């Protein structure tokens, strides 16, 4: 069978392996398919889009799935089924990165079901696939007939040893002081997400601009590939009916009323109800018999009225829905130690957004196991974010965390991770944020509440972290724009940018930015970052009124961990055959004991919620690993009796020979009746030979009898 494969190569420079894009060989029944190859890493990206939209849909039903095949790394999946199952959190996060980069570039009026799938089919251990997945997905769309205002691409930018680097290796990334995934077209940046070690706003802008230059190269490669395939006309579509007369009527009848409600400073639910009443009143003027298309358009156009009214209120008068100006942060109140039984807890409330966050301290056995195709190992810092329906006054079944929850929790986790103690922290730490109210940036509330709860728990974080969500409203015709601090939920929905920034007093530790417009100027981005810093520092000040530094000690009911180092040779002795010894110690002391080899040493952790259990387990372990010292006295147990003496256990697992001649100063002819097995006897260690055999003596501890005088001759 023949195929018509087309290939292009993108030279990235900087010592990076070239990226090869090819199409025409695999998955040819998809609307578009591309294989990306760099080193031994290979990604297969496909896109399929329905020819017709579903009725009554006024948005793009786009689904993006990134999945790693275990065979790509020569591994067999864990679990009972031994096959790839639902997407892991890591795969969900990469899927979100691709989705957020692609979605803004589809035409606003394109509403056909569209599915993008990216699979890791071969992996190079040093080349991270997440930074290549967006490029592969966009290339698949570029060679299809699906309308798209791209191409786009994504790259990872990091600063290592003071130098900015594109798509560094896995090992090099460990030394990075900043790490961002940046997505964009040849003209604009559309998405940024990442973490940093307290960098300045200028450093962040510099990194994004550096990443954009690499993106331009990858976009050019996709255009070259599309041209090789042939100029494929994009499909015609008319997915959005229109009725200009109805639109004009709705604007004329409702705009002024909506503008007045937007300006009235009503609370969230009151404002929503008033908007609904205006729409319902106009709907009733259309009569009882209207077709589905008219009803659909009426709802769409009325949404457009709200969109324009809210934005114009901000641009023309500088007034927001709740009456604030563009820089003001909503009122904040905080409380710590709210949950008496938790190891640490906090409530953070900002306006109508509230997080109840808890901290739990666990042992090494509580670490999270990561069993992915590319990454597998253990994680000792876990953050979970929950967003129940009641937080927005909705009825919604609990079906486990969705992609949004995973993404929001990851941003908070990456931010707080930057200030956790890197040394002297034996605990596994789990932070759980339950959002109890939401009207704007609950992920940033999670960062703030998480900081407070960690300090309440006594975790020695290096500095408090706060977070703020920024918004942007622009008018391309007039050039007007407004940057909004601490955005509401409606402002997120109706705005042009959602920009979340987290940081300490010293600098930025995390960010997440999504743009919905073209042409964000660098000076606007810089202004947004500076305004975000002002808001972050204000929030840190409010948090400090409740608690400003970690508690000196953990809560009385928090578990304690003792960590000791032992010689490598004793690891087996502590564990025992089949784990018998360590299991017995845990059962009898009530402590949890873990042991692992690190740098040719045994690292032992003893975990318990009371000092007595820790002390008992520590004494048992010290007895096992103690080394006998010549000249020392020991209380030993008779383990076995031989004609020539007895073997006495002076330490767990350490026996020495008490020879018959060393039992007493008087001569013993036989061992009969001297000892029985189990007797306790005090002995002195006289010597240890080259084979490690110990020579014991009892008589050395007994007073030497005086010599008898010999009778005189005479």
C-alpha cells in the first residue's frame, strides 16, 4: 500500500534536537493528523470535526484529550486491568494546556463538535512531551480543512543558571528558577502557565517574550507543512443564524435597563435575578408562538446586551458591577485554627468567595504514588481543590473532581510548593481547599487559605503567599482598555483576559493567564503585572493581621516524626525476614516506621501521635543497629548451651560465646546445671575477631578470689 507522506523539520537551535512534523502516513481518515518527532519522543495528533453543528448550540463544543501510552516508555500499566484507564491528573493538565491555547483561535461562529486527541506513542526520557503537545495538535488542524485562525504553538521556557532556555531537558529543569509553558500564534500570546522562585515582574515579561520567538519558528514550520500538503480550502460553515431586526429591538428595549442594573451595585444573585426579569419581560412581548430559532437568538442577543453594558460601564465610567473602581480588592476576613481536630486550618473570605482549607500531616507511607507512563514515583505534597454546587447556589451532583478542579488545584499546589521547607520536613503534607462560596477566583482564595492553614499547622514555610485574579476589558475601535484587580465571576466571563498571579513579598511564584483577544501589547501586560503586585501585597497585609508566620510548634494532637540515619548494613536487620521485625515493632509500639536507602545510608522515619510510641520504637531500632563495643558490659540472654560454653545474645541478633572457662573463676568440668536457655546473664565483651565473632566473659565481672596460702614444710 502506498502513502503520500509529507515532512518538515524545525531547527530550534540552542542544542535542541530538531523537531520533525509529518502527515499522510498514519490516521488518514481523521480530518487532520500529524506525527511529531523529536529525539525518541513521538506524538500522534488527530482532529475530527462534525460537518454540521448541533441545534441550539452557540459555542464551540471542543474536547481535547492527551494520553500517554505506557508502551511509549516500555512499561506495563499498574492496576488490575493492566491497561490505560481514565486520564491521570497529569494528562488532564496537559489536555487543558492544549485546549486553552486552541480554543480562542477558532472562529466565534464555528459551533461544530470538534475533538482533538494527542497520544504519546514513544518517549525520550530527557524530552518532556507536554511542551510539544500543543504544537502537534495545532499542526493536525493546520493540515485539515477545519477553520482555524492559527496556527499556534506551545513551548516551555525556563531560566537555568541565569540563562533563559527553551524546552530544557528533564534533568536540567531541576535547577530552574522559573518555568512557564507559553502558547501563542505568530502575532500574539494566548496562554501562560507556570511557577517560579520569587521572580520580578520584569523577569516574567522577559521570559514570555523569549518564548514567543521560539513559538514563531514552530508556527512557520506548520505553515510550511500545510503548504506541502496543498492549499486545502477551509470548509464553509454557517453555524449561527442571525436576525438583525430582532437584535436591534432587544438592544433598544433592554440596553438602558441592563446598564442601570449593572451600575446599581446589586449583590450577585440579586443582579442575576434582575437581569433575568428584564429578559423575561422582553421575551413576553414576542408573543406565545415563537419558533426555536427566534428563542435561541433572543437569548444570544440578550447575552450580548449584558456583555456590552457591563464592559461599557467599566470603560466609560470606571465603575464595576459591585461599584468598585478597577484597582480595589474586595473586603477580606480570615480566621485560623477554625477546625479544632485538624492539624491546621483556615477560612479565607474575599467578597463573595470563601475557602475553608485544612492541612493534614502524614508519614512517608502517606505519600502519593504517581504511576504514569512518563512520570512515576512519589509525591509528598498534595493539594486537592473541591468546588461543590452550593458554592454558587446551584444544584449539581458530586461526580468527583472535573478538569477545572484539577487545573485550579494544580495552580495553587505549584504556588505553595515554592515556599515549603526543602530540608528538615519529614512530613507528607495534604492541603484540602473546600470552596464554600464562589464569585471570582476561588483558586486564588485557595492559595491564600492554604498559606494560612500551613502556618497554623506549624509548617515552616519560607514566606506567606497570596494570589490575585486580574481581568482586562478592551475596545479595539477606540483603543480604550481597563485592567481589573480581583475580578468577579461575571467579569471573568465577560472580560478579555483572566490573569492569575501568586507571589510572596519578594516576587512571583506562580501564574496562569488566558487571553480571549488578539494583540495584547507588552506595556499592557507589564501594567497588569504591576497592578497585580499592588493587590497581592494588600492581601498579604490583610492575612498578616490573623497570622504572619508559622507557629513555633505543631498542634499538640498533630503526629510527630523522628528521623534517624543508620548504616546501610543494618537496613535488613531492622526490616527482618519478610518484614517480620518492623511489623512486630509497629504492632507493639503503635508507631508507623518506614525505612529506605538514600546515599548508602538507611533513612528511618518513626511516626506516631504520642511521644511514648516514638520513644519505644526508637529504643527498639537503636538496639538493633547498635554496635557492640569491646570492654562494655551487657545484660544478655542465654540462647543455647554447648558442652564448651553458652551463646549469649547481648543485642538483638548479636550473639557471643561465653566459654566455660569464662563463666567463673573456679574450674567448671561441665555445663550441666550452670545455665538454662532464657536465663539472663551479665557479661563483658572481651574481644571481636576478624570474622566478627564475639568473646564474652562473666568471670571478668566477678571479684577474683584470694590465693590460698600453701602449708609450710617442717
